[in-house]
């Protein structure tokens, strides 16, 4: 005899309500730690565990993939050339691309994905395994891209704004990463600045502008450069870290903390160098 319909619905609701929601990160969250084995350890027959700390001090671009996913295959060559190779050539040592297989393929299957697509960045095995942290419930689904800044804070999450099969937007990923790397000039050929100074060029601007921060005092100082709207709300972080004496330059793609372009208007760029605070008025053109 079949159970009554209402009893079936009630039982289903109990199961659904009892299932905890996945705590997937969003921009602004601290990136969760993990321990996963990297494909092809230098030592034959052994594995090399990797954790978030292995990439400390770098901007991390997580490529969450499935070794047989057609959308991941389609994007892989560009991830290698336009992200991994591009940033190593232009901002050496500042950006690390990490591929994570969420289909939990074997080493042979993931090696095939790597070789077919010419990948040189590290690939982590068994991303969806509960052992060492399940990337699917920590960082999100496959066919996905997550950017973490040098301080370990998530700044971009493609799956929150784009549907499956349409998540690889190079302009958004590069725009976010550009706002997090720095072309700091340690031994600037121009004369040492006589005063603290904050400026940006071009101004007004559309696209990428360069923020310049002059530090006349010694030794190197901790600094933050943030962007705020006219109400005072922080909308972007251009730089957090240490700058040397001299002029430091930071490219900023005029995107918010999620990697989306900011609307045209007037913004305030604020810098803190030690106890010193500076403000610069910046205009974004349509």
C-alpha cells in the first residue's frame, strides 16, 4: 500500500531541511585551507601534499576543473597562455595558477588532461574528496574560477555571476588579478621623492589606470591603497603590503572587489603609509 502523499512530502522536507548548506566562499571571505596531492611528484612513487600556505604571498587563481569537462578543455589553453604565462612574464613570482580536479580522476586521467592542453601550472588531485577538504563545498563547482589575493582573501568567484558553460571570462579574471599585483619600483632611476604623494594616470580614465605612491621616508613601510565611492564605502583594494622608499606603481583595472567594472563617476583613492594618510580624487569615464 502506498503511503499518503502528504507523508511523502513531509519526509522529503525533513531530508532537505536536515541537509546542511554548502559554505562556499564569496568575495571578502578568508580562503579556506586544504591539503591535496599534486600531480607528478618529483619523487617517483610518492606524493607531494599542497596546502594554501604553499602559495602564501602570491595571488592565486584557482582553475576548478573536471578532467573530462569540455568547457574546461576549451579554456585550459588560454588559462595557461593568458594567465599563467602572462603573469609570470610581466609580474614574475606574484601570481600562481592552480588547477584542481573536481571529477576526482586518476593520476593517468588528469595527466592526459594536462598533456593534451599543454599545462605547466600545478594540478591537484581528488579535489572533491572529503580527505584534505572538499573543494566543491569550500570553493564551488567545477568549470569555475576563483581569485585569492596575497593576504588570503577571496576577491573573485566566477560561478556566483555566470552559469555553467559560460564562466571563463578572461577580462574579469585579469582585471581582478591586475588590481592585486604590483609593479613596485625598488630602485627608481628618478630622484627620490621629497614628500609623500598619491596620484594616478591617466585621470580621468577608462580601462586600466596606474596608481603612484611616493614614499620619501625609510625604511620600507607597510601600506594600503583602497578605493572608495563618494559616500565613503570601500569598493576596491589596489594594494596591501610593504613598499620601499621611492615611487611604487600599481596597475588598477578600475574593477570592484568582485572583479566587475565600476560604474563611471567620481571615486576617492586612499593610501595609508605607516601613520600617514593620503587621498586622491579619481574619475572613471564611461
